C-alpha cells in the first residue's frame, strides 16, 4: 500500500509522529509526504531524509496561501533531486471567492506548472471548486498530473481520462461522499491512486479526529465493493501507479 498524499509534518502529529511513522512502516510500502507552504516543505525534507526509502516528499504551495511561493520555488530548484513531485499546488475557489485573488492563484499556478515541466516532475494538484479550470491549465503539459482528493463532476472525469498523463487520487472521503463513490465507479484502476490527506478527512471522527496513512485500506475496500473486484487488485494497482507516476526509487511495481 502507498498513501500518495499525507501531511505528516502538520502539528497534529507533533506529539507522536515517530510512533505514527513506525505504524505506517508496519502497514504500508511507502508514504508520499505532501506539503502546502514553505515551512512545511523544509520540515518534510528533513523528515523524509530521516526515513529515506519509505517517506518521499513533494514540495508545494497551497493556493489559499497569500505569500511565500517564491521561496517554495527556489527550494524546489535547490532540492529537485530529493523530491518526487511538485505539490500540492493549484486553485481553490471554495475558500477564495475574490476574483482578483483567484487571478493571483492562476498566475502562481502557472509558475509551478512551468517549473514542473522544466524539472520533469509530476504535479499534485489541489482544485477545490476549480476543477474545470485546473484541468484546462494542465491537460496538455508534458508531465504526469495527479488530481489530489478530487471532488469534481463525473462528466469532467470522463474528459480527463482522455489524457494519458492524468491520474485521479481518491481520499478517504470515498467512505462518506456519494459523489466520490460515483467517480470511483468510472475511473479505471490503472488511472487511480489512493491517499488519506492525513491528518484530515478522518473516516472515524467520533473516535479519532486524525486520519492516518494506513486508512487507505478502508478506501480500497470501498472501491473494491463498488467495482466488484478483489481489494488486492485495487491496492496493487494503486501501488504500481504510485511507483510509476512518482518514480519512487528502490521500490518495484
């Protein structure tokens, strides 16, 4: 199993991060540590160096962040050989309604798209309530694209699947979202990835508000039921896709 997007450097894990990672090592093949701002990027690089071969970093800049994208871009350039992707980056029109701020998001996103193509790194995209525009901006790029925790419409997914470089990542939202269940039915296993977006999107908030990377197995069980296939098929395919998309060194599909 590989969780392709977990924020293990968030403060929610400060008290027991080592224990969580040890549990991850018992349950998973690897975890890709996603980031959303400069300080988190720096922390992720240190953490992944400590657990090299199991944790792999992507460096990114969340679209709702107001400042700091230039520092993240410079850090990506400096550490390009130590990262497996660029993200999360993209657009967020759910939290940002101001038209001028949305334009700023577009301009920043363009810079990260250009950087990904220059460095030949996959893009991990945040696109909440801006899925169509984000897709239009990346559909013809020369790198692989992962729509992280995708929440768009099934009609858009059908269009996205026409492009071989685009992958859809399903989070643990599939356990409680009707829309995600609909999307999972139409996305083929060879274009599907699994993530938790830990510590967010906990499938069991009544007992633990934190999410954990090993909960991708719960998502895989739900997807397997929806598709009528063995859960092993879902997990193995998602693992192979992750290794291929992010070129995870030392891991075999």
